[in-house]
């Protein structure tokens, strides 16, 4: 019994480890003049991706999405990384909290 | 300017709600107004420092410094609140009795009360640093009416906090500390859930289900009531499994701690208190 429990636990850890180590698709997003470029991002469903967000403006921005629960400051002239997903198919909005009039975008999971 | 007011209001509201719960929970403590003001002042200074070093913090832990910093601040607040409520569960009754008989002059004395003022400082620090960065960006961009927006947002957030504080004061004295204690327990659960959210974002924790449910159509987290509930009870319209776990674990640990501390102690007399008793008899 104990043996099988440890086998199951070991397999579990191995699975988590593989999932974490496996290379993630990386997608780039640029903030310029308080707008996102591109305004539409496409990622596959049920996959964790790494979003690289570069702020080319001279003022800070906050990348935020309530649809996929992310929130991170992007300092001027710098790049942040944000892990996103795995998500179900659908449209998920994101925005720049500090410039909501212009900084709007959508993540399309397909 | 409306945009500035709204953003400032949003951030101030979060801190103001936490301050109002702490203010209620420390009712009757001597000079608590001074302590709370000091906590807020400390928080604002901290917020400016954090904003100044935001670039540095962001690059720590290979780009995950921000998440880890936020999670640490939140978890520190959880520990402080936890310590206080567990301590209060064995001393709260005496405190309430003392207040009823002696009136308003309970000595803070305990370190547990000081911890709550630390919670005020941390809440202000976390929300304040975002406001500072936002305002800095606006002023660098030459926006108009920045100060007016800041003032209105501050006033609005503070007003909601006051409303909540005076609402809490209407609770009858015999239930008062029980209610504020429970509010602190639930608040700690919510803060732990938010911390788990940051660690998930940093990929330090598994999600255990990325979005367990979606109640955004029912009650959006961006709405005033949604955001208020987010702070008070940790409401999230699309929670991850690990956030729910963090919430449940925190509340459970605190409840067990409170029960354990308030258990009847007829046989087990702590060594320290008997020693104190001996000294007093002398």
C-alpha cells in the first residue's frame, strides 16, 4: 500500500515537473503611445503561454486583465513577462489600467 | 479627470476598507487615532519608496520580483492579522468587559494591537505605490487636473471607509469584538487568496483549475460592490483552485487557533502567569 502511494506521489511530481519545465509558446506584445500592438493576440486553448510585454513609452503602465486574472506594472522602457493560461476557448479582454481610454486589447483563445 | 478620480478611488477604497476594519477592531485602545495615522503615514512613505524602486523590484527573481513582492506584503499582513485574532480570542472578552466598566481607556500594551497598525501600513503601501506610479506617469505626460482627481478619489475612498467604520460601531458591545474578529479572519482569507493569485501568476504555484467558475455576469469584480466584496471576503469572479485553497486553509488555521486559545483552562495554568502572580503578591 505504502509502495503504491509513493509511486503515485512520484508520478504526480514527475508530471508537475514536466509541465513546468516544458518549453512554453512565447508571445510578444508592445505598448507604444499608450496602445497595445497588436490589439489582438491568438493563443491555443489549454496551453500555458509566456507573454512578453514591452513598454516603449516613457511612463509606467499596468497590464491588467480581469478576464484572465493578471495584473502587473510595466515600467517605462522595459519588458515584463506574464504567464497566461491554460484557458478555455473564448475572448478575454485586457487593458492598460493607467490609460484605459486607449490601451485596450483582446486575447483570443482558440 | 474622471479617469484619474476613478483609479485613485479604486486603490484608496481597498486600503480604506482595511483601515476601517482595523479602526473598529482596536476600538477603546488608548491613542489608537495616533497609531492609525502613523500606520497610514508609514504606508504612504513606503509606497513612495516602492514606486521609486519599482524598476529594481521588477527585475528581481528573473522578472518575477513584482509578484513575489506583492505576495510577501500580503502574506505578512495575513500573519499579522492571524496573530492578532488568535491573541484576541483569549483576551477579547476581558477587553470588552473592561471597556463596559471602565469606559474608553484600555491600554494598547499588547504587541497584538501594534501588529494591526502594521496591517494598516502594509495595506496603504500596496495600494499607494500604484497610485504614485500612475500619478507620476500622468504628470510626466503633462495631464491636467491631476491634483483635483487625486483629491476627489481620496475623498471618495475615505468616505466609503468612514461609512463602513460608523456602520460597524452600531454593533452592540457584547457582539462587537466577535464581529470584528470574524471580519479580520475573513479579510485574512481574502488577502491569502490574492497572494496565491500573485504566486500563480509568477508560475510558483500550480493553479488547480485556472477558472473554477465565472460569476462576472452576476457580480463583476470591477463593480463597486464586487470590489468591496473582493477586499472584505476575497471575492473573485473567476477564481483559481489554488486561491480557494489558500482562502480555506487560512480561515481554517485561524479558526482552529482561536478555538484552541479560548479553550477553558482550569487545570493548565501557564507558568509565566503564576510567576507574575507570585511577583504581584510580594
